[in-house]
């Protein structure tokens, strides 16, 4: 398979996964530092959607920081 097709397939799969799994609130542009979530044991989440997004399992083809 050529690289262009692989990249296109990856993008399409990623978009489809995000549409199903990413809370709508997390798809909006960040407007303040509260929108940034670095996690950690004592993190105070700004919203339930933020917590869900950080804790939701990601596909094996992605990496988290």
C-alpha cells in the first residue's frame, strides 16, 4: 500500500473514532487555561466531559503524552 493511501486511511479512521468518542464539549476551541488538562492524581477537572475525555481509552494506533 502506498504511503498516501495509508495516511488517508489513518486520517479517515481517526476522524470516525473521534466523531464517536470525543465529547462535543471537547471539540470546541480552548478559550482559557481551564480548558487545558494535564491530568495527574489530584487534577481538578473543569467539566465532566474533560474527565471523560482524559480517562476514555484511546485506540492502540495513537499515543498520549
